[in-house]
């Protein structure tokens, strides 16, 4: 019984680490830094917002391998310290063909 509890604790720690994702504020980064971050991390939560408004955020990826099986990467744009529209990739759900 004790071995089962230890194994369960070890597996829960591994699962937590695998689900961890870094968060970054794009308004404090250049577009080049955002792309370097996505290449390094693979996927990240990028947040930004307008002065006085609520923060906006979403998950962005370096390539389609970081999308879920039915999602595909498409161009999206985030503001950065040096650009109003830095092009990045975001996973979008693909529509099934009927």
C-alpha cells in the first residue's frame, strides 16, 4: 500500500510539471524576443492589454506540433514593445469536413 501511495505522488508531480506553461507579457518584449521565447518553450501564454483595460491572453505556439490533434496553427497577431502586430501562431480548432 505504501509503495502505491509513493508511486501516485511521484506520477502526480510529473503530470503537474508536464502541464506547466510559462506566461509572458508581450508589451515588455520585442517581436524578436516573443519568437525566441516560443521557439525555446514551444508554447506559452502571451498576455497583453490596453492601458486601463483588462489583460488579454491566449496560448501561442512555435509550430503545429504543439496543437491538439484536431487543431491546426494559424497566424495571429499580438502587440509587442516594438510592433503593434507581431505575427505569431495560435492553435485553432479545425472544422470537420461534412
